C-alpha cells in the first residue's frame, strides 16, 4: 500500500508541470506575460471587464476565464478587443486573466 501511495504521489509531483498557462512565450521558472487575444471592428472602448482562472500544482484548477464572463462582469455588449495576462511561478501557482474592452 505504501508503494502505491508513493507512486501516486510521485506521479502527482511530476504532473505539477501542468500548472503552466498559455502564453506567447514561457519562462520555466517564472512567467508574467500580457498579450492580445482578439479584436473587432467596434470603435468604442469605455468599459473593461475581467475574468480569471487559477491552478495550484497542476492538481486543482478553478475559475471562468471566458470572454463571456469578462464581458458580463462589466456589462459589455459590444466588444472592442480582448487581451489576456498569464502568470506562473515554478509550476506551483498559475493564473490566466482575460480583459475585455468595449461598451
């Protein structure tokens, strides 16, 4: 039983590399990147909405980082553009935040 537990624990630690998030460039030790996601032809951008998802050790991931959730958080109905911010530290803690700009 101890061997099985040890194998499961080891597999979990090796899988913790899954705590990294999407980014145009990745740092093995640390990632803190902002980048564009999409844009539309709407010309006005007076509001900003955000939505976030986080991960701990690649074992637990929670949140809603969808464009829809970010737009709803600020009452945006016409999207101008969408950016994101990804952050990860040693594969231990990671976050992905979506920023929706519009009216």
